[in-house]
C-alpha cells in the first residue's frame, strides 16, 4: 500500500490548512486520496506579500548561493523520484515508470535553468560620447503561475525553475487535481534552503485565484499552462493591467507520413507518442495524415501497437497506459468518438470506456475521419488517433495548418528535401522529423498562433522571467 502525502498551502515559509477543502481522487480507483485545503482571499494576499518580501531577499542573494540552493533542491527531488513518482501515479494515473521519469527529468530541468542563470549576461555598447552604455537583465519580479494536471511535476517545475533561477519569487497555483506532487516539489525547495516567501503554493477556485492574483499590482508576470480558452481569459486579464504573460496552451499536432517513409517505423513511433500519458499531452500527435501509398501498412501497424498497450492501474507492473485523469476527459472522448462515427468514420479499435472502476478509456483508432469531425478540429487530449490518407503533400500541409493552433508537428520522410519542405511548411513551434521528440531542458518549447506565446526551456525560457534595462552612465 503506497501512502499519499500531506496536502497544504505553503505561504511565507509555512504550511497551513484551510476551513474549506476539496477531495483529491485516484483516477484509477475513484477513491479519495486526501482533502486539499483551499486558499481564502486573505491567504492569497498573504502569499503576494510574502512573494514581495521573498523577492527582495532572493534577487540580492549572490548567484552562486542561489544556484547552490537550486541544485540541492534538484538533488533532493532526484533522490525522492520513487516516492514522488508513486504520489504522481496515485493522483494522476500515469504509469509509475513515466511518473518516476518525470520527477527525474524535472530535477534536470531545475539544474539546467539554475546553471543558465549564471549566463544572464548583459552587454556594454561602444558609445558615441562619455557615457558607458550598457544593457542589463534583471528578474521581472513576483510571478503568478497556474499549472494543469497532466504533468503534475513538469508543469509546476517548468515555472518554478525558470522563475527562481531568474531571481524572481513566485506564487504558484498548481492543479487541485494533482496537488500532492506539487507539495512534494515545494518540500525539496524548502529543505534545500529557499528563503521564506520566495516560493508560495496555493490552491483554490481556479478562476477566483487567477483573477485575484493577476489584479495584484505587485505581481509582475503571469505564467499559465492549460487550455486555449482559459489562456485567452488570463492573457486578457494580464493585458488589462499591462502585465507580460507567458501562455503555454493547447494544440492539435499533425503527423504527416510521406510516401517514402517507413510506415512500420513511423506507426510504432507515432503510436508510442500517442498513448503516452493516455494522450493527455499538449504536444501529443493527434491528427495522422498518411500518404495513400503507405496508408494500409501504417494503419495495420498502428492498430497492432494500440493492441499492445496495457491499460491498467499505473502502479501495477507492466501497465503502459493508465486511466484518464478525470471524468471530464472520459466524457470528451465519448463525444468525439460518437461524433466521428456519426459523420462516417470507421472505429477500428477501442472507442469506449473500459468497464471497471476508474476513468479508463480504451486506446482508440479511427480511420476515414472527415475533416469537419470534432476530433479533427478540437484537441482530443486523450487516447484517440484519427488517421486519414492524403495524395498531395501540399494539400496535407494545408490541412495540417488549417486549424488556429500551432504547437507541435511531426513529419516522417527519408528525403532531406521533403523534410526541409515540412520544416518550412508546418505552422508550429515544436517540430520533430522522423521521431516524436519530447520536451527537453536545453531547448525552447512553445506555440505559435492560438497555442500561445513565450517559451519554456532553453535560454529563451529564462528570458521570459527577465526584464531588460538600458543604462547610460555619464562618468562623474
Ligand atoms: P480547463 O480549461 O477547465 O482547465 C485547464 C487547466 O486550467 C486546469 O488545470 C484548470 O485548473 C486551470 N484553469 C481553469 N480555469 C482557470 C482560471 N480561470 N484560472 C486559472 N486556471 C484555470 O480544462 P480541463 O478540463 O482541466 O482540461 C481540458 C482541456 O485543457 C484539454 O482539452 C486541453 O486542451 C487543455 N489542457 C492543456 C494542457 C497543456 O498542457 N497545454 C494541460 C491540461 C489541459
């Protein structure tokens, strides 16, 4: 029996409860894991005041000292990857191996961001007169961040690592559905010696918390990961206060498999990426456009790969796909399948909830899906793969780019010139050719079009948390 963890709000260096709580469910069993306290308005005000105080301390701490604390937090997290992974699986459902891997990966993200903070170089510009003209980068200030439930460690850590490395303080509202992992991350930072007020964790009614925090004058940056409609709302709220924001929103990633690609290899790689985290990934491949010459072979191998997926409780050995994280996703999957079938698509595999406790949905393959089906126009965010044939590559690219989103895109081809055509043609911020690459610490991830703006990862990730100051210094 794996025990869950203590849940709480973390404000100004102290854990606290609250009079109002919400239950946290295990999506594999529907059992209650714990009760999460929700922040009151007074708690949020305390968190902002703490972040202001914490910012003053943290920004003036020598960079070596800051980096050492962040590395210690990363080491603590890595040493607890088993425990954090189990908590993550309990509350989110993903297989333990994926969850443990996520904990280790985000420890590396923290190390990478912390080291990159040493390189937040400014520059000195030769000037026309007696002034010394320089450009400096400084932390933007206290940050308000909001993260979802699909990567319970990755979501919060991306924001905390970048903010703290840049010298900012943060008030983060992690998901109320996966709060245990966020609490565990915070414990690592606390034990590593992050000063009071630098890192504050709250939970509450998402709309109320975000409205309140974004309106606070002391909050200088808004960072959000989640759906496009919520992202637009928060960006508008930030814009009305003239605050910068970073928006990591959804997508609907096309996969183009060209006539010269190996359809078996492409199908295996694409199916693996499709069913990771039960498809609840913003960069998940979600529209499969396959050249008619290799279509049948691709579909056969993709279906075989779907059949090899072992669905079950993520804590059980051998399970490769857990439940969906919440009943909203189950309902969305059912709607998308019935809409596609009613429009003439063929349901080749899955298509329904699995008859057992928990929010399990079968790996699903649809073929011949019409372009106007819901699953082709709205992000499925679940284990559904719609596959359609194409004849002309330009037409396939036009289909790929026809939606208002542009997060990830994938192409399979053996020709370098076709690869270049895809690279130039895809309207997306994250491209992979001949594989389905995941996000990495050292390179930026982020969307174009309605998939948002700002980057996470790489030097660009840190830039979002810095402001630029031009200094013209006339020597006295
Ligand atoms: P949702 O839009 O209700 O919520 C998405 C996330 O935003 C949740 O964590 C939620 O707590 C938070 N949220 C909602 N309203 C908010 C507000 N006013 N202020 C601050 N945070 C707010 O959707 P959902 O049912 O949780 O997820 C469904 C859709 O969300 C998916 O179809 C997918 O498109 C999107 N999503 C995207 C990501 C991503 O990584 N980009 C992650 C999770 C969900």
